[in-house]
C-alpha cells in the first residue's frame, strides 16, 4: 500500500504547530519548560472549551459571536450569587445554566424567528455583556474558596500538567467522538453540507441547530466557571474579545466558514497554535499590539490557505494533463 | 454570413486526458451552417468534455479543431465567444433583478455619449426575441421567467455577440412539454438564420424530431455521424450502449397486496387540490403530468417536507402526522427526490457517508458508529446496484450522474422501506443506467413495496406503471389502469384535462 500524504489544511496546521514549537524553543530559553507549557495549556483552556461548542455551530453553517459575553454574564452571575450567600456549587450551576439559556435564546432567534446568526449574535454579544454590567456594574468579586481558585491554576502533583488539562482532554476525546463517530455528528456535518438535502434526509434541521446553539451556550457557561476561578475574578468585562480567538482557532484548525467541513483534532491543533504563538511572542517580549497583528495574520492565513491550496492543486492537475 | 451547408466547425481526432483518465480518445465532428446537430452518448461518453473544449473551458491534448479555414484558439471562454461559439447551459444564469434587455447586453451596453442607450438596447433585444420567434418584453425583469424563456434570453445574448455556433447542454432536461416545443421553435429559427446548433440530450424522441444530423459517442470516441434520415432509434441506442437493449422497461408482473398508502382529499391551495389515490403493496403507481402540475409537491407533502392544509395521508390504515419526515420515515416511507444534487445527496461527502445516512441504526454499536459496518453496508449496495466509484470515501460529486442517482437509491433502499416514492428517477442519466434503475424499481415492487413514481417521460410511465394518475394544474384529472392507458390519453389529460377518447 502506498502511503500518500494528503496536502490539506488540517495536516498543514499540525506541521505548522511543530515548526512553531521548534522555532520557539530555539529562539527562547524556556519555551518548552514545564511551567511555560503548563501556561500555554491553562491560558487556552476557556478558548478550547468554547471552541468545542463553536466548531459544531460553524460546521452547521452558523456562527456565535456572543460566546465571550455569555462567559462574562455567567461569570457575573456566579460571583453575584456567591456574594449573596449561595453555596459555591449552586453558584457554579447558575453560571452554567445561564450560559445554556443564553445559547438557547440565540438558537431560538436564529431558527424560529429566522434572523441570521451573525446579526443575532452581534446583538446578543452586546446584550449579554450589558446584562452582566447591570448585575455587577464596576464591582469585582474575587473572594472564592481556595479549592476552586486553585483548580484552574494548580498542577497535578509535581508535574507540569495543569489540573484542568485532563478535563479538557476528556472533553476533546468526547466531542471528537461525538462529531466524527455518532449520528449526531454526521447530521451536524450534513446540515452544513446541504441544509436542503438534510431536510430530505429527515433531519430536523431547526431542532438540531437549537441543540447546537444551546450546547455552545452550555460550553461558554463552563468556560465562565473556569475563567472566574482561574483569575479569581467575577466581573462584567471578563473575557472581552475572546470570541474572535475562538473563531480564529476553529478556522485555523481547518473548519470551513461555509459549513460542512471540520475536524476536532484540527481545532485542538488550531487552539494550541494560537496559544503557542502567543506564548512565544510573550517570551520574546514582543508587545501586545504586535501579538494582535500576528493573530490577525494567522486568521487571514487560515481563511486564505485552503483556497490557495485548492488553486495550487488545480494548477498541478492542469500541468499534469499537459505533459 | 455563412451560407447554408458551409462547413463551420471541424474536429478531427480530438483527444483529452484528465490525469490518468482518458475522456476523449479521438473524436470527430463536422458542423455545418443551418444545421441542428445532436450529440448523443451515455454518461461519461465524452459529450460534455467535447462541449467544454469548444466553450474554451478545457484545452484538448491532441487533434485538430478548425473553424472554417482558421484554427480554433482554445483555452478561454472569452476567446470562444470571440470566435463565434456560445454555450447555453441547462440552468441559465441570468441576473434576475435586471430587465431582459439589460441581461442581453450586460457588459456591452450600447452607448450614447457617456450614457447607456437603453432605448437602443430594448429595440435590439426586441428584434432578437422576434427573430427567435418568442416575443418577450425586453423591459420586464428576468425574475419569474420560465426556464425555457430564460434560455431564450441566453440565446438572444449569444446572437447579439454574433455567435454562429450555439452549443446547448441538455437544454430540455428541466423543461415541461410545452416549453420544449417553444425551445424547438427557437432552434428552428436559429437554423433558418443559418446558425449551427449542437445539442446534447438524453430525450431521444426529441432528438429525432428536431435534428438534421446525429453524432453518437461512446467511450470518448465518435461511433457514428449520420443524417437523421439514415438512422433510427434502435440503431442509435445500440450504438450508444454498444449492445442492443431489447427492453427498456422490463415490466414484471408482481403480486399486488393490500393498500399501503392512502391519500384523501389532500390540499395545499398553493400547489394542489383534493388529491386522492391509493398505492397497494407490490404496485407501481405513476404520477404523470407536466412539470409544474403539482406532482412533486404532493410527494413532498406525503413525506412531510411541506405541510398541507386539509386532507389526510394514511399508511397501512394509520394516519400519518403531517409535516414530519421523521414520522414518515418511522412508517417506512422513503422519498428519492427529483433534484439529486440539491436534495438527494451531500455532494462533498463520501459515497459511504451518503449511503449510510439513513441507516445509522444498522451501523451503530452501543454509542458509536462502526466504520467497518459502514464499509460493509456500502459494499453491499455497490454490488447490488453496481455503483461505480474508485474509493468509498470519494465525494459523490466525483461520480457520474447515473452513479449519483444509484447512490441516492441505495441510501433509501438501505432503509428497507415499505413505501418508495421516486421523483424523476431517471432524469439526466444514460440509457443503460436507466434500464438498471427501472429494474431496481420493479424489483422493489416485486418485494411487496408500494411504489409511487413521478415521471415526465411518457414511455417510462407507460412501461413501468400498473396504474397512472394524471395531474394538471394541481388537480387530479385522470386515473388510468395499465391496460387502458395510452400515450394519447395521458397527454390529452395532462395538457387539456380531458379524459381522452
């Protein structure tokens, strides 16, 4: 059997990730040190968690720009209810429930009221953060039980593995299986490939999309819990701008912005790439503006690359035909 | 201006390879002015490749193409147009919000100083429409035009660019009978103006009605080129498939059982009114009628894609919930839709992914899909339906039309339905595959499945059906048994609503 290396964006991203790791460890002293690797993992944990939901959404051909606002609203509710005497477990549940509800509202507006997801979630991006502001104002709540604040930060034993990593890995495997090995995942891909054919295949497209929106809200709620404890802070402007990083990570990971195409491991590689580049630039003491510029370039590359790869393939095919 | 009979285009030994696959292995074609030339062949015979070379989309690898005494310059659609070759595709691509005159002269508007001379454009467009024998209003919007009239606009556009060779790729595939007639009038006008028309069609009856010359292709080579007077249907079919098809519609007598599907007074005011009929186990019932008579809409309503306002659908005596494909599938109804590319298949997904789409319960373990079982399932149906593909994971868009249609059939047959609804099951597929599809549908009825078949091809309807229901403008106008049905009766009912003589 001949092994053919397929030139696709998912495989290229993995190569790029390894390249970045090698380059970073050669140009900095401690890129691959345990503390830094641990940092990369924990810095990307909310993005990863939200990306696990958003990937399903982008694959169905929709988008959610409100995930970071959901994170903030959930986080504010967590802080507010804990500060008002709710036990911590209840405060956590409230955070996740609020996130789930926000996701459901997005889904309902997109599918039942038939507003475009871009428009709806630009609206709820402002709305959810606005409500968070209404609840906490400029207050910050940063008194939480040590067990929980340690959780986002501490490592397992003396290793460099942050405690949140096993959870993320479990989620990654679980959602990877959900996307690639279950009827639910197949239907998600099918809807993105052709909503009309999906209807003729007996898929309840509206219900499916509502589920995916709600699920994305749920994941954003969980990200809200992690964010709150990792920074030991509940405030209304938590996670501002994270939605762009989440979407960048998905696109970097080879998810098609037009829907119907995407792999879970591609997205995980995308998140790690974004996180690694960020960490590399930080270690090189390159300032924040430049880091944003690099993120922007990466995002543009991820959108342009699949198109360019296809063009190159077509050109190659033409050349082969001529010879 | 070319005279009638002048040799306009000659292709000699034209070859074309795509990677390892040979699409054309030496094709000849001669086209004269004032001639309608049909290009026939099964799917994959090389017709489309040939048209695409002439349209400037592909470049041939070998052979000679000459236009009159000049060599044809290949490789760009613009060059093809400049050399007088225009292509009319099956699906016209007009700007629906622009007027017809704007569409005809798009990008080449007549100017008066710095402004566009719309009056001039409208006069010119009107003249072109009149020349084609279809007096459309140049000031109206393209939106709402029938497909046939949209094609007329495309042809007018081609004429305005001084095209003298018009290529038409299956122009009638999406047209109703009256629209086909209209297009034929246009083709005759083109012929009278000493233009050359090359057209590809799978509807052989039309081909014999309108063409002057028939070229048959098989496996990338020209098999024959004859004036229409020197060939006939049987001969052409034999040349296309390389064998004689004794029976295109191998009707088998099946044991007919109890009522499987019962439709009572089904109404959706926008599309159909008071439709009632039954389909029994083992029976093939055809829904005949013109395109747009509401047949597909009835099928969609039964399967639950659309809702209906009044009436009922009963499956084995039990009421079926409306508007729910999930409920329909639970009652073992399958619908093979008319548009396989948009409705039947996920074009970028693999053959295996498509075939297993409705059969997850068959390939699932406790929680997860079992890829091994999926491969086995695909293999079973590849064998049963002799679907041709290189690898299971290849996207279905890389398959030929006939194999795509077989894939849709496989997907639904894999659910082992009790009631099989097929909408235009053989549209746009070649003669050999058509016969295979007919055999499959017959076999399904033979297994006791109730089959409801929508078809615009009368020979297919008459050859396959045990009973024929004719619809016209949303109403059921006739129900004919196999013995009493004739071509004339069905056409009369479909076009005039009369029950026929």
